[in-house]
C-alpha cells in the first residue's frame, strides 16, 4: 500500500479508530484546540508531504462545527504539500436538503459539496446518501458506499421467514427494492406526507401492498425525530403486520426520537455506527452494525 495518513475529527473517533485498526495504522496526530473566543485552531502534527491523506469526519450534530473542522483541517493539511487529500464522510449532514423544497430555501447539500471542494479535498468517500443524485453535486470523484449489504447480512442471520421490505416513503423505493432483491422478499411502499410549514413533521397515511401477518422490515436512510418511523410503525400495525423491524443507516435520534420509539411497537432497530449514539439513547431494541470494514475497504481501493 502507498504511504498514507488517516486523521480524524472529533465527531466519531470510535469509528475512525476502528478503521485505522483495520488498516493497520494509528490515527494521525492533530491538535484540535479552540481560541478563547471559540474559533477552532487545528494543528497537524505529522509530516504530510507527498503522502495520501484521509480525513474522517461525520457531518453530524453539531454539523456546522464539524463542517468547519473538516474545512480547516483540509487547509492545514494542504499547506503541508500532501500528494492528495480525501474526505471520508460516514454521514453527510444537510443531505436531506438536496433540492429547493420551497422557493426561498437553499439547496444545502450542494453547498456542502462545494465547501469540501474549496477546502481542497480531491476525492470523497460517503456512506448511504439520502439521495444518490447528490453525487452529481460534486465535481470531484465520489465513492458512495451502500449499507444495504450490511443490513442484508444481519437480516439473513435473523432467519425471518415471513418478511416484507417496507419503504416508508416514495423517495426510498429504490433502497427498499434493492434490499428486497438481496433478501428475495416482496416489497411494499408507504406514502408519507410532510408538512413543509412545520419542520420535521410527517404523517404516514397509506400503505401500497399487503403486510397482513408479516414481519415488516422498514428500511430508511436516517432516523431523525423518529416521526417517520413511529407513524410507519403505527400504520403497519393497524394494517396487520405481526412484527416490525427498522433498519436505518444513520441514527441521529434528534428531539424526542428516543421517547417516541420507546413507546412504539418496534421489535428491533438496526442502525450503523456512522454517528455516535450516546449511552442514554441506547434503547434495548437497538443493534449497531459497523461500517468500519466498508470504509477500510474503500480506502484500500484508493491506495492500491
Ligand atoms: C426522508 O425523506 C428521510 O428518508 C427520512 O425518512 C426522514 O428524514 C426521517 O426523519 P424523521 O425521523 O425526523 O421522520
């Protein structure tokens, strides 16, 4: 393998450490201190000259701080003349703002893509985008990693005989269809209504397909407020699903997501470790799969 360095921001060090271990290296030394007024002051303490440098950072809450950290680390590394610099982003914050939902709003995902480019990253590795079309917002190469093989492997080990894969909204049909194909299961789609004047408020109201007596496997990209999942679970239970399992790549668990999920009829919630979930948010039904092998593999592909 080529000479390389892997640095981590503060957002998800446990995952960065797992990736480093799989690659047989230690994380690069970087001092991430702040001035008294709160300004970040990254200090790269490795010789990056002529090296391939990776920076791993989840753009999760507080996303604006993590984006700035990614950006300033990028500038600091570039000034040391590396051969190339690659952003490794387990969770791309702002990716749900991938279109102008209302006149007067930004296309924030595109702004984030531009931010990474002006910070002089030359390639990006991203896990489970909200919408694959976001790849087109970048003018640099993007390796987009799907978490579906991880979920499929785990679900197969659960030996579910009566499963049906559920897309909680029309936007997630392709993801659900691919998972259903991997598991050789049928698929149903839910129609979700989102109230644009009340941020983060959703209501599921229609199921297209039959879930009677089945184990419904909901697949989504993120669980944020938990609204989509709890509404879906309620509708699926009312429609006769016998058991409900939820799979989502990114466990954000914002606002009262945990409270809502605690009171819902979910057998199991399977997420990945793209975002750190604090101890008090660890529900008993929660299972976490690691994306570290997928990231290490993508890094290995670039280095070969
Ligand atoms: C929406 O299009 C996404 O795929 C998720 O379903 C949604 O963003 C989840 O958010 P929440 O948990 O707040 O309903």
